[in-house]
């Protein structure tokens, strides 16, 4: 009894695997046919290895495509390395950076934000204080306009900056 149930389950799993394999094969064929219809001389293309350029010609007999990467520079590649046709919608969509400089600027901003969050300034809390319902958070008010540092006067009458003191007290009921 158990062997028949196991055999039926294995046959069902095998049938699902074959079904999905054929379905994916059909999808890939349709995608390749659509790409082949879009690839005509004069369009902007991208290769599998990330080379962008304008398609000049395709030789079906030898499977060679000629791509102009910049004015006067022509690259010959195999026709199957043409990955996609680049459109303006692809270039702008997704919020991705359009240049290396823009990508570096975004990366630098993110690194500064991470560094600032990881290293709070002296007297600044790294995480907000959350008090229990029976505790009260007391924050001593600073004298200066800087909210993280209190100005006091030292013994030699020079201003000394001290961190703001934060304490918690239990509320007696």
C-alpha cells in the first residue's frame, strides 16, 4: 500500500517537472523570437558581456554582428551574444544610476549615512530611549544652542563642553 502511494507521488512530481521544463522552453523560444524581430540595423543593443553600441549589420550566414561602440570603433561579435535592445525606457526606469559618477555619488552618500548611524557623536544616543510604562526618562536641558552639548564654565573661565546627561527614574506608585 505504501509503495503504491510513493510511486504515484513520484510519477506526479516527475510529470510536474516535465510540464515546467516544457513551459520554460516555450517561454524562452518566444522571448528569443521577439528579440530576433527587434534586432535590426540601427538600434542600440547590449551584449551578454555588457558592451553597448549601435548595431550596424548582421550576417546570418556566418552569425556575425557588427556593433559601433563609439564613432569609428566597430566591434565584430557572434550574433548570439546580443542580449537585448536598449530603449530609453530601460535606461531611465528602475531608479538606477545613469553613469559611474552618479553611482559613486549614491554609494558615497549611503556610506556616510551608515557611518554616521554607526558612530554617533559624543553625547548623542545611538538608539532612541524607550521607557517602560513605570519609568520616566529625564533629559537635562543643555545651556547652549547645540542640543547634544551643554556649555559650562571651567575654572579658568574658558567654556567647557560637557555631554547632556540622560537618566531614567522609576516612578513610585
